[in-house]
C-alpha cells in the first residue's frame, strides 16, 4: 500500500550509510550524514510521535509504538542533506529489530514540493544486517532529508547504527556487519513535520480544473489571466465536494486517482452536511436528511480508499450551533461522528481534519468540547480559519488553545488562502484582504493549506455584489493578489 508519507515537512531524501565501527574506510568518501554512528548522542536526528529514541551501547534504539496505521506514523530522520543532481550515492546502515518488521527509508526534499529521489522498503530481522541502497539523485539541494519510517504494525524496538550517505564514486570498503542488540530507549524527542500523507508524495496536488485554472484557460486573452495563473491557479488548493457532485464516490475517486498518478497529495473538502451555513446563509444546502448524508459521506471515504489524501470535514459545521436547535445540534454531532468513523475505517491513507471554526468565532474551550462530541478523536485532528482571514499567528494561538483543551492529542491545519493581511472583522468578501502563504508542511501547524479557493466568492456581499457563493470572480482574485 502506498501510504501517506510523502509531503509533510520532513520528507526529504537520502537515508544514510555509515561504515561499521569495526571497519574504517581506507579512502573515506565525504560523509553527508552527521553523527551516523551516534557517538555524539542523538543530535541532529529527530523522531516523530509514536516513537522514543536513545543511544545505548553505541547504537540508536528507537522504541516504536504498536497499533499505528501507516509506516510514516512512526519515524526518525535527519534534515539538511546536500545532494547534487545526476550524482550517484549509496545510502547504507546496519539495522535490526526486536521482532521481525518492515520499514521504509527515503531520501527526499525536506520541504515543499517534497520530491523523493529514493524510497526503499526493507525487512528487519532480529540479527543486525547491513543494508545498502545505491541511487542517482534527481535533486540538487542543500535541504534534503534521510528518514526511516517504522510504523504500521506491532510495537518493537528498531536498532540502527553506522548510517552513511556518500557519493558512489568515492571508493569505500564494505563495513563489517554487527549483530549487537541494544536495550529499549526511554527518551522522547519533538515530533517533526514530515510523516503522513505528505511524506509519500512529491508535494501537494495542483488542481488543473480548479475554478481559477478553468477561468484562466477560458480567458487567456484577458489582461488579468497571467497574474491569476502565476499567483493563484498554479498553486495547490483544495477541491470542494458537495451535492453538486452527482456521483460522489466516482468524483472523489477520479480526483484522488489523478493526484496519485502524478505522485502528489490531494486536499479535499467534504461540504454536504444538512443545514450547512446555518448562520451565514450564503452557502446553505447539503444533503436532505441524516440518512442521505451518511450514505454520501460513506461513499466519499470509500472513493479515497487507501490512497494518500488530506480531507477537511464540513467547514463551519461546529460554529453554527447558535443558529440551530438542540435537536439539530444532536443530529449534526451524530453525522459528524459517523463521518470521522468512515474516514478512519475506509480511507486508511487519509489524514482527516474536522473543522474547528476560527479564532474570532467560538471560544477555544467550547470548540474543543464540540470537536470531542463530534468524533475528532477518530481522526488526525481539526482545521481552523477555513474561508476566513485571521493571521497564521492568531490562528495558531487559537488552535493550540483548542488542542490543549482536547488534552494535547489532536493536531491541526490552518487555512492561509486569504489571510495575508489578517481580518478586518468582516467575513463575506471584505475589501483589503490578501493571499497568504501557499500550501506547505509545518509553519505553525501540521500543514498550512489553501482550503478556500482564492477568488471564489463568499456570497452576494462585500466587494462581490451579485456573485453567488462558490463562483469564481477574477476581480476578487486580483484584489487578493494586490491586497486591495
């Protein structure tokens, strides 16, 4: 199964080879991995959630938590790897496990677009073995990454030593394997942003048929087209799915398949909850009944299957409670909980995020309670600032408060599509807003995403009178580019 480990912040390339301590190379090649023998402790190696690591007996011992779904759910790695395009390298290491297991090693960019130049799956036994993977780099970078992806199975201890990455042109004798086993470590390091869906894809998917891309294609003679193409339609953004899709399973599957074929990570939005936009009213609609919604969201999740994807679930759905009856709130919680269960069970390569409103709407503690009641613990986490304008800093502060109120377990993503100038207190096509940072892993959140499509109207309001919600307006797009 191709899992989601391509694009998050730490998915660069190049696992490292080192020579065993017992065999010093006669003519040492330039070593690209720092502290591959772990003689200097764990620095600069990092580890993700679901792992702890420590050096014992001269080897790095990584305790891997059992029960994770994907290889990238438990990782270690090192960034700042320098690679030259067209050069041949060899990544080598000694490794074993406390019980037979399968792992993945990668060499790739550590930042967007997270292009990979090496991905190898290898089997681990209880006796230390030397692994060696030659490859020709397709990257020219000082920002590469070597990673070991260790999750997706039962718990065990991964033992690694003599990690080395060198140019193949530099002759280095093969090191002597060692079978030394080490005790289980107990220390934990700060998780890095590079596991998950992004770590097994070569960057975020650019929707070729987004509203701005379609407008540019159909209006190539317009003086605004080149600017909109450069600033907006060439950037990764989410594709929204709702009751306008006649066959949701097929529509989702086709979109995810296109991204998968391109080796990219798609971002999708599920937007079909009955009574949606109860307070705003401009984007009303959705499935007619609870039963219809459950059928729809089940088909949505099945359409993704085990392919890599990121999904934002029902923007605004937990912020609208003040405009809903108690019975409607209870019904919505049932539907959202069901949705999270469907993505957990049927979209096994997906990181799903239940929408958590924005920093100017619902108090963090209240939102945490609403997220918990709607099943957020079934999925990766929650999203904030979708279709709004609050700065990344404001949004991160709010999201961290929500996360803390949830017990610190959920992660979060931020919609940065239109937050370059922050919020002026208005939400419906306000003037003076600006594009924010394009999609990337990390950056104050697990991911920064363009969830709202820049240039799509919020409704018949603000600077776009007469433009209904969801319709692309080149005038709005240019104002977002210019910040006017």
